[in-house]
């Protein structure tokens, strides 16, 4: 038997979350979603309020301030 899934871990890119020093899994700027493919987990995250960039390199937790300037 083969069991497969797709797990998405999101780490918020806002300034407050980047400065956080505690355990990531207990911070509101961390999200985890499980599904069968990227589309499914991204849809779950977006429905929960996460904002994910089109190029899939940045994300922001629900209610967190988006940064516009990236170097």
C-alpha cells in the first residue's frame, strides 16, 4: 500500500513574525495544511485567511501586515 499526501508549512513573512524568537509551531504566524496537491492545500490556507504570493515565495498570516518591499 502507498499512502501519499502534500503538506504545506507556512511561515509568515511580516516583520513581527520574522522577529519572533519562540517555538514557531506555537506562533500565530505558522500554518500547516495537508492535502493531495498544491492547489488543495493553497486553497485551504487562503480560505483560512493566509495570503500567498503568486510566485509562492512569500506568505502572510491572517490579520498580519503585508510587507511591500523585498530585497
